[in-house]
C-alpha cells in the first residue's frame, strides 16, 4: 500500500492509523499545489485531495473519513473500530461531525484566499472562522472531559483525526491551553510510539 500525503495535512490521521495497525505501507509526498494539477486529478484523486491510499491491486481510497473506516474494517486485530452497534452509531456520528463540521471550519482560516480575492475582506473571514472553530473546539473539549480517548478507554480511528485538529489549533488565536481536555489528549497522543513514527516520517517532528 502507498499513502499519498503532504506535510501538515489531515493525511496524518490515516498515517497514524496505519502505524497502529502494523500495516505494511510506503509514503508518497506530494505538494499541496500539485493536488489540483491534471496528473494528480487524473491518476490519483479526481477530488484534488489527500490522503489517498493506493492498494496493492491499484485501487485508491480517499476522503479521510472513508479511509479511516476502511482501515478499521481491514485491520480488525488492531481494534480501532467499534465493538458493538451502539458504539458504531456513536463512532459514525462523531466521524460525521469531525468530517462535516469541524474539518471544513479550518479551511476559511488557513485558506482564506479561496473565499475572496479582496485582501481587505480576508481578515474578517479569518476572524469569523476563528470564532466558529472556538465553538467546535469548546464542544470537543467538553466531550473529552473524563475520557482518555474519543470513544472512552480504548483508542479508535477517531483519535488520530482529533489529533490533527489539535495540531492545527496551535495556529489559532486561542492557545490549546484554553481547551485543557484537548491539550491533555494531545499530550497522550504525542507520547505514543505510532504517533511519533508518523510525525517523524512526515517531517513534523525530529
């Protein structure tokens, strides 16, 4: 298998999951700018996004939520999926929230230029994005109170995705200190060998 990524992207989530699963894989770094070029769109992902996981038979799985779910199902021994129907329902609700609400809320903050060519309007868009992100991070911080991992006492495919948000939050106006439960969670993740391996491989830490 081959995981396509660029540094700082949400591809860190499946990268960590691959480490946790003990999977045999290789990495292929791409430039953010290349994801909208014809070669990438034609041969890797027509949606112009990473992560993309290329399987040994040539099939490609993309969209971080779909990829995380695929990894949970195809590496059951890693026990990163839900253990019962109720757990699966909760996991899918949270995955939908992560992917449909929290993740897109970062885009106008980091890629403000996509929303307007008028540079005078960009600071207002960035400020509005920061307020929306504060709402979501406060919500997630409350949810993580008393929990080791997103699903409780056992780690899952949700944890690497939440960790991505914690890393991105370092660039927001409010420090991660404002969200103590998320800060504690990020500390637990940083102490994990699989997380360390993935971040070193992507050049995020030394």
